[in-house]
C-alpha cells in the first residue's frame, strides 16, 4: 500500500539513525497505519503520518541532539527514556488526529509503557513525548489543511466545460471558460491564457 511505503521511507530516512529502540518506532508506525488507513484518504493520511513521525523525531532528537530539530530542542532531564518519549509522542499525536479512537490509543500506550521499567526515566519520557507531540500539532494547526477545496467549478455534475461547435476544440473550450460568467477570470488573464494556448500550436485553421 502507498501509505505503508511512505511509513517505511519516513522511518528509514528520518528516524533510523536515532538511538531509540527500532521496535518502538516501527511498532507505532504500524499502529498509526492501522488506525489511519480505513479512516482517511491518502492526502489526509500522509499529513497525519508526517505529524506522528515528526512528533517521535522531535522527542527522541531532543534527547539525542544529533540532528537539527523540526521546531526546537525541548528541555530534557538527563535520564529521560527515549522509548517512553517516542511512544508517548506518537500516541498523543494520534489521539489528537483521530479523537474517536482515543480509548484504543490510550490502551495501546498503557500496554506499551507497562513493559518499560518504572521510575523517573519513564516519567520524564512520558512528559517529553507529550510536549513534543503538542508542539508539532500546534505548529501544523494553521497549515491550511482544513481549508475547503474551492478549485473545482460548481456546475451540473459531469458538465464542466461547454464545447461549442468550433474547428479548434482546445481554443473553443478555452474561450468558453473565459466567457462563462461562473468563472471569475479577468479579461487580461483570459487574453494571456488564450495567447499561451495559441503559442503552443492551437491556432485556428
């Protein structure tokens, strides 16, 4: 699947060199794909996966400090668990992106964290992971992804461009768009568009 390939590429390219256990990254990648695939179309899923991956990266990199951060290095206690930080970052990001699955995500996180030794390292990792995910989510909150898609013309279904009887259909269709009142095209823009079309070999016979 396309989403699976994207996950593997992101994990290998961005996160593989970091010191966190490879299992925590791949495990939460798999959980994210399972969660997102049935819910979102690819463009939305790609954005969500990027946020989840960046959240894990930002958390682990704040400890490792080997790469330039996405936003900024977060304050980290010396004994912070990278595994706890990465898992928590992924879970917090997933919960925000898919709130209807919050209960299942929290259960998965609790189960994962139960396998890590209790203590300040785990507690600090949970704190760091939460902060990292919230920082990435805030950074992407106004990225325009929620804007309505106003590109497509509003007209009868299946009828987008009138086709008048003309010896050159490409130019005729262009003129139809330029003179259709449903399209807000200035006369200057229309003329330039027609000139470009004519310059590409679409001259009238």
